[in-house]
C-alpha cells in the first residue's frame, strides 16, 4: 500500500486546468486526509470505486463531491484528486495539476471520475477541456451531470476522439453521494446548510433567556468556517432583534476573514440600521439584505437570482423548523455542549410532525474532511444529511413536506 497525502505535495498553478486554484480562502480547514492507494494494476471497477472514495474526502456546499483517479494504460494509479469546495480546483483539475507538477506522461493515461466532467466555465475552467488538453486517452464516469450549466462534458470528449464510457453500474452510488446537491440544482435554489448549537437536551437558551455561551470557542470558530464557505448566511427578524448578531465570519481570535458571506435577514419586520447585521462601522453595508417574506421559496428565489448557491441558515429555531418541514434541509451541522438544562428555549420549533412516522429522518454524513462526529474542545459536532429520497433512476423523488403553522406569529415554546 502507498499513501497519498493530498494537495500539500504540489503547488497549484493557474492555467488551462483551472482558473481559481488558490486554496487561501480555505485557511483553517483541514486541507486533506490520508488515503490508502492500492498497489498494482486496478480493474476499471476498482478504479471507479477509488474515485468514489476520493470524492468523500471533499466538502459539501455549492458544488458536488467529486473524485478523480488517473492511471496508466495497465491500471496503475498515478494520481488521485478530489474537490475541496467552491473556488478550488475540480477533482479532475486537482489530479491533472499533480500530474503536471510530477511531469507525468499523460498520452496513454486513463481517468476515472465519479461525476461526468463539466463543460462550462464558472469559477474554474471546463474540466472536459482540461482533460483533452492534457492528452488523456480514455475517460470513465459514474453518473451524468445533467445540470443546465455543466452538462455536455462527455459529448465534448467523444467529439475530440477520447474514448468516454458511462459506467452505469455505479450510477446509484454516485447519485447517492450528491443527492441533495442534485435536488437543489433541479429546484433552482441554493444548497442549504442548517447549523444549530444547543445543550445535550436540545435547548439554545435557558428559561430566563441566557444563551451566551452554550458552546465553547472551538465550536463557535468551526461554525464561522461554515459562514466563510457559504455564499450567504440567514436568520429571521426575531433572532436579529433579540440577539443583534453581526453574522460576519471571524477566526478564533475574532478577526474577520477576507471572504465574507452575504448577510440575510428573512421576515417582514424592519431591522433598524443601527443593528450590527446592517453593516455599520468598518463592515460592509452593501453585503447585507433583508427579504420581506415568510415564504422560504420567495427567499430562495431572490438569493438564487443574486448568484447564491450555498446558503447557511443560522437560526433562530423557528427558521430551522420551517425549512426542515419544507424538506429544504440539505445538510445539518449540530453542535452540542455537555450541558443539561431541563427546560428553556428549544433548538427547533415550527415543525409539525404529529406522529413518529412523519418525523424527518437524517443519517450521519462521514466525509474525509469533516467526519460525521467530531470533538471540538468540550463540545461535539454532528454532521448529518437527510435520508435518501430516491435513486438514480427516479430523481429527484418526492419532497417530504410537513404541515405548516397557519398563523404568522407564535410564542417561543417555554415551560
């Protein structure tokens, strides 16, 4: 067995492979994990399984999880790449950058990708073009990318004489890996990460309203890294007026990151311009907006039209429950402090299940960059995604929408 140590082994270069190769905006996030690479020649099936495993080393958000394997003509693994989030190289570009840095002859090489190579220019260049320019002779992919912007990669490769094979037997595995991303693309809305921080028994504030701080500094800093990755972070008007948060992204020392999310408030109550979220002082007031609605779809349409592809919902508990009940939760990160409160303000309400059968089901999401359960100081962080809605043959499945509260205003649930 050999060990692949990740991107620190080479220096990314801006060229035909990708246009936004810097990793700087991911400072503070683990750059890579160790992968065990089998020695000897791999069959096509084994190489694709390795590509799917590599994809799981990535991070969820605006882009899908994708892995790419480059082998020589006999199946010996040469390079392994994966995508680490919006603005970083796609998996194919990651693997090609390693090949370029190592001086690898690509004229007779094969590439295995967990998702069809993209054929569009966004923050990065088209992977299909980069593969062609590199001289790869054969490409295998596990699932077609049917999104309006990125589709057409396989057709482009074939049109340029590259043998391109759709390995349908891996379609379900590839689809399951990114189901919620496919759903968000199909629904033309941002991928939604919900973050919550509570006591072990699920409270975000005591009965007297005290809440700072339930979780420790490491958990809070980790939450700020999600803000940093997201295009926008949203709370409701009630939480804004009660807590007066800034919603900016800061490191553990309290310094603002260079990359900041759009700060969004949802609700019909005007927020006074003196509130921190509006961006007075040294912050950026142009990076703030209020969407005057109580309808999730209205909010999502507005954000999508502004180019937001990854939305973080920070609270309050009513917003968490509302979006969860509308089956608009794509990823949940729940921080828990070793505190028992017994009663207080619940971490989630505005969610009507009535019976256990209707309760939204989640599953642990164990990724290489963010394992499903982590210890952060005295706290834990649990990473979850909704249970599968469908399969590759029946996408995107039926939305699991729960009944809604019929009244606009309601008291906080307290004993």
